C-alpha cells in the first residue's frame, strides 16, 4: 500500500508526464488533423477537428510539388553527409585527442573557430568555388558542404568522448601488436559507439533540415531537398493550408516513424553522450 | 564497293556535321521563377512557357529553375549578384532590386523599338528606368485600392466608402460598434497590407503624392509620414485582429475571407480567391466591393518588370527574345485573364471577374496616384518595416521613433 505522500507524488508525476506528452504530441496531432481539413475550415477554426476526412490537401500537395523526389534526395544527402562527417571527423578527433604534436591546440582551435562564421558569409564563396569545381547542382556538392558544416560540433563531441576512454586499453592493444588504425577501429570505435551515435544524429538532423545552401547550391528539382518542397505551398499573396499541412505531414511522419522505431538506441546514445561529453 | 563505302561515310559525316551545327544553334538560357506551386500566376507561367517553346523551342532552350517562395527567389538573386552570376532573365513579381544590381543588369534601351515601347504605358517604363537606361521590361501595372465587405458596411449603417480619413475612422468605430473588426492588418513580410494603408495616408496631398512616387527615400522624418504612422499605430491598437502583430498577408487575408474583418488593402490579383469555394463561402464575392482610399488616392503606377543578366551575346539575344515574349500584349492579356493582374499596356478584357475591371476603373477618378513601397524603398528598409511594426503596434516605440528607425536603415545604403 502506498502512503498518502507517495500517492500524491505519483499523481503529480503522472500529471507532469501527461502534460509533457501533450506538449510534445499536440503540435504534431494538430498538423496531421489540419491536413484533413479544407483551407476554409482551418481559417474558421484552427483548432477544431476536421468535419470529414478530406484528402484534397494530399492530392494538391502531390500535384504541385515533387515532394517524394525531394524526400529521396534528402535521405541520400543527409545519410551520406552524416557518414562522411562521422568517418573523417572521428579520425581527426582521435588524432587530436590522443597524440601530442606541434600545432595540436591551434588545429583544434582552427576547426572549432568555423562555428563563429555566419552561414550567410559562407554562401557566396562556396557558391563560386562549387561553380569552378563543377559541384554546383550536384548531390555531392551538398554532401560535402553539410559534412563540413557539422565539423566543429562533431569534433568537439568526439574529442571529448575519446579523451574519456582510458588510455590503458589502447596501450594493451599496442602491446598485442595492433597498429594505430586497427586500435582506433576495433578498440576505440566500439567503446565510443554512443558518442559517435550522438554526433551522427545531430549531423543527420542538421543536414535534413538545412535550407539556404540547398537553395543556393542547386537549381534543378533532380537534386533538391525536402525543406525546399515545403515552400511550394505558400507565396506572398496565396496560400493553401490544406496542401501545406499535408506536405508537412508527408515530410515529417517518416522521420518520426524512424525515431519511434530506433527510440531506445537514440535515447541511450544521447544520455551516454551527455554524461561522458 | 569502296566508292559506295566512301559515299556512305561522307554522308554520315555530313549528317553529323549538320546535326552538330543544328545543336550549336540552340541557345540555352536560365530563368529562375517563383511562379510555381500555389503561386497565383503559376498557371500563367506554365502556359506562357509552353507557348514560348512551341514558337522558339528549335532555337532557344529555356532552363527553368523552380524556386518556391517569393523571398527565396529574391535571396538567391542577391547571392547570384554577389557572385556576378545573374541568370539570363528573371522577374521578381515587382520586388525592386534594380537599384542594388544596376551595374550588372543589361541596359535594354537598344532593344526597345516603337512596337515594344507601345506594350507598356510611359509610367511603367519610368519605374524601370535608371539614369536614362531601361533596366526592366514591364508587363504589369500596380493598381491597388481596398476591398470591403458590403454586408458589414450595411449592418453598421455605412452607406458608401469613406472619402476622408476622418470619415474612415468614424466608419471603423461604427463597424466596431456593430460587432465587426474593421481592418485586416499584418506586420510580417514587410507588412504588405498595413504598408499599403500607410502609403495611402501619406499620398493624400500633392506633396505626399510626390513623396510616394520618389524612388529610394532616405528621410522618413516628415510630418506626413509621422502622422500616417500615428494613425497606423491607432489602427493596430483599436481596429484589427490580435494576430495582426506577427501575422503575414495570409493571416490578414484569412480574416477577411472568413468575414472576421471588414476591409483589406490589396490588389485585384486577390479577386480570384473571392470565388474559390475552398477558401470562402459560395456567395462571398457578391458581398465584396472595391474602393479607392480616402482623399481619392489609388496605387496606380508601373511595376518592376523582367530583368536581364545574360553576358554572352548569343545568350543575351535569346534572353531578350524570351523577355519580349513574356511581356508582349498577348502575355499581358493572359495574365489579366488568368490572375487579375493589371496589364502594363492600355488593354482590357471582358473575360475577367467584374471586381478586377472595377478596380482599374477607379484609377480614372483618383486625384492622387501613388506607387507602392516595395517598388520604391530600399530593400533593407522594406525588411526593417517587419521589425519595427510590432514595436509600433505594441506602443514600445513612438511614431517618431518608427520614422527615425526607417531613416537610419535607409541611410545605411
């Protein structure tokens, strides 16, 4: 039997959790419900449930925007840039975390300092370089930019994580005859799995949501990404709420589904990352 | 046998050379556009693009770059300008970048013959001209009054639209007393609807009319501007919906469509929405009237047209052909019929919604014809309005401080 105090505590906790769940699920529920309403219904009462299950918004959204093509591009570009960032930055972070060499600190500072450069200042130079290198309007162009944009955060995260792993484990591997690369690959990476996963998630989200480089560095619908598709549903003097909410629903639901399926891994890696970082 | 082989070889080579020459003759031009998706002129652009391809497709290949969202296109053009890579041809729906980019835009003057010149009225050419050089080819005109809900007016005992601003504010009080919110207003995206009201107040005198037709003003500390800002502040605080602060055009329009508000300032391109039953009730269009602003003020001016950034001579020639096609009288009439946007040429069509022609007819009785802020003011001032309007609306800054903030921004150019 729970005491009165414990019962009160459980009730307060439950209320708090329900409230948090509502705050988290509420906006998503609202967007999905609004996608089944007509624009008129949304204008009249934004928070009312739909009068009927109307799929016109989805039909219009698919008619006027290449949303699935953009979705596929987003998936390829975000996954590739995440992988590239993970491979390159983890190795750089390992070297900076473990080896003492001249210029180590300066190099770390240099990599991290790119955090201070505003994106708008990078746009034009990158555009010109990409034009020269024939990377303009290519998926590879976006992959390289996104992988580089995530460099400072990933470096900071990975370096801190590698530093928290006891050196003795590597020394034991060296004694057993393993080289630096093998030690990194077979000893360090598995131990740093949580940290690497945290970095990968952050990098993926950054690439997935990025808008301005996708706009400036591409011109054909063949390589464009999802954030650009959502602009097909509003313009200065016209709007179609039904299509816009349908578009948002189609854009976010798969990612939420993936998150729900991988929830345990994501949460544990985030917690582990926060503790060890 | 050898002769026959030689003949076939020569024939194939000649065919190849002919094909190569043919292929070389097709000039490619790049045209970014925001006229896609749900943009009201998307259908017009698609129809005109198809017509252009049918007529010139064997000589000119148009690579359309779809950029959804008006502001996104403006942002991209700014980056391309910084990189000295403006596209072959583009139009920004009237948004003024001519002054910022005049050093890279092609002077179209040598390409404007008498026939082309007749495609637009003088006022339209003037808006697109800088230092004697025509930098934009006009195809639409800016004609804007305001729309009002006749049922609301009748219920509030208002017989006709106000002729003075005093009457206008009295009518707002009557509407409020009758249970209606008098005005649709906004602050985001340069506060289009609100700024139209602001401009109309300034343009009600001869002096104000001149100011509202002056390109790139750098001093907003005028009596007329501060007086108009004072009225706008009062409107924000008394006659509009709570979502006006932070809201964009779509929120202002939505409030008018659901008959929450009684008046909205906007152009005739909005009229087709009055008939769209996914947005409004079936008889909505019958309830709507159009009026000129108090003081007999109408927005009636030229609009920034198509601009050309092509550098290569062949590309330039193709771009000029394209722009002339898109701005032809035929294209203008299609635009009028498909979107309600007023042509730059003095032409009319019966195949449009009555309110569109009624709006154009109002210009004949207007005492003051003014231009809109998006066409005339510096781009950074247009952006700054969205920052300053919420502060003005909430009373955080005074109308004088509002004017000073815009002056400071303009003088940074």
